[in-house]
């Protein structure tokens, strides 16, 4: 962590003085704390063809549905997947608004 903070400090002097604490977690730590992060995978699975559109997160549960009425899921495991910021929440909000 010190190496990363040092690099940031070069471009933003005083940055390190604002850090109150820190932690470094291994992939095993991440999986232990959240079983969905298999092998520490914070992207919630692959982006292969069988993980796109109506297959994500699993066949039958696309379009943010759950078996509980009016309970929807969003996040990295749902379409459009990880790395898309709040993409799934935005898409669901548009669907619920009828847009």
C-alpha cells in the first residue's frame, strides 16, 4: 500500500496526510468475507458469451428479477456486468419508470 500511496503523493502532494487507515486484502480474504467473490474475483464472473444478456446472472433470472415480488437485483453480477459503474441500476430504474 505504501508504494501506491507514494506514487499518488508525487502527483497530489499532501495526499498521504489525509489517509486515516488502510488495509490490504488478498483474494482469499475477499472470498472469505464474501463467498460471491470466488477466488477474489471482484468482477463477479466472466464476460464470456454465456454470461451476457439473459444469461447473466443465471438463466431465468435476467432483467433484474428475483423470486420475490418487487425485489430486484443490481450490481456486477447482473447485466451489463462489472466495470459498468451503476449501469445495471440505471437500466433497472429506466425499466421500472417505463422509459
